[in-house]
């Protein structure tokens, strides 16, 4: 069991705490950094959190083995570097950074300090996504040709805060909220992105944004891809991989559909898991030396590089962006 400090106790910071509180034997939160403790109500007391006023205070506590960041995106790189300098493992909510340069700086700091870096792309831990990745890696689909992915939901209004509506903090519509998750899934299976073209169409602004981001991707491996994210619409997750010998589609958390030539589609239902807890526990196991963290720093950088290119393309009327 490792002790961690949560930095940022907004809606998602509280979700992270609740995912492990009283449920995990790998990680527990014992401290929290909040700029405005008066807004926490009884949350800190219920979860037995020692409330601190700054990241520096958390970094100074010897008993804290890991820092978990649920802070505005533009702060991530500096906070990761500070945690690494203090020899603390650090888990950062997505996106890890807003630019490839910042992602490289953050991952380099952790590598040089010898500390584990984790990231909040928990949808990798959906049972359907784990099964899809195994099928692709195992060669069952043959030569992979194309991937389509869509993650859309309607929580943008529920999670609204002024910083989330800033184009500097949250560029490209739904990319930082949902799109980054399916981008991570695509990079996991297809590798680094070579070029992108993106279209952002907005129907209504915040605090209840209605917009769509559509992206064409070319991966260095020669695989093509299509990514979409819609704000706001009922929650939907789909990642579909097409190969020469068949296709496999993850729908939501637990449903997988496998299609082969001449066969009826196979529909598989998998047991659900708490993907947020699974990600934090994988991080904790890496900190404890039990097993490597399953998302490599190189993949983290590749995802941020593609995200940055998508944001640039969306801001320039869809102009193609090479990585």
C-alpha cells in the first residue's frame, strides 16, 4: 500500500479519491492539496484527508510516495517536473501536457529522477479495450489497415469551469475531455501518428457546448484512422479495428464484436471493472516495484504529439499537420 496526495479536488479529483477509498489494497490518499478548502464540504473529513495549501507542502511530506494531479492542463508539465525533483512518483490526469515539448520535458524529468510516471487514460483498462488490444497484438485480424474511434458524452456542462472553456487550456472542442482517450487507444494499437487533418464545428458555446471534432489520421505504420468526439450527446464509446482477416470492435466498457469472413459476428460480454481504480492500482504496483506501468513514456509523448497536431489543424480550418 502506498500513500498518495491528490492535487486538485474538483469533480474528477474527488472521483479519483473515491475510486480507491476503502476499496484498494494498493494505493490510498492520505493528503489533498486544495486552493479553497472551504469548498470541500465534508469530503476531506469523510475520506480522512490531510488538507494542504500547496503542492510544495505535499512534496515535503516523507510519508507521501506519490502525487496525483487533477489540475488544469497547462500546469501539468511544471507540476510533474516538481514532483520528480522531489523524488515522488507522479500520476497525471489527461492530457499529460498540451504540447510535445512539454510532454518530453515531463517524461525526461521522471526518467532522470528514476520515478514512475502514470497518466489518466483509464479507458485503456476497459475490459473490452484490453481484449481488443490483445486481439490486435495477437495477429488474429491479420494485417491492420484502419481504425475508427468515437468517444462522446454530455458531461461538458456538468464539469464546466471557466478554465475548461479556455482555448488555451482545452483546445479542439472535446479532445481534452473525451477525444484524448480514443487517440490513446489508437496510438496503442497503430503506433505514432504521421499526419492529421481536423474539422471543428461549433453550434453553441459554453457553459453547455455543442460541438464536434472530426479527425483523419495517418499513422507511421501505414494504418489510416478516423476519430470523432461530440459535445454534448449521450455517452458513447466505440473503437473498431479493421484487418485483412477480420475486424474487432469494442463498444462501451464490456462489449466486443469480432467479425471474420464467412462467420457470423461473435458478440462477447465481459465482466465490468472500475477502470479508474485499475489504472491507479497499476500505477501503485509500478511504484512498489511489482510490475511495470503498462503505458510507456514514449506512448505518452506520441499521444500528446498527435493531440497537439490535431489542435493546430482544428484551429487552422483543417489544414493538414505533419508530425
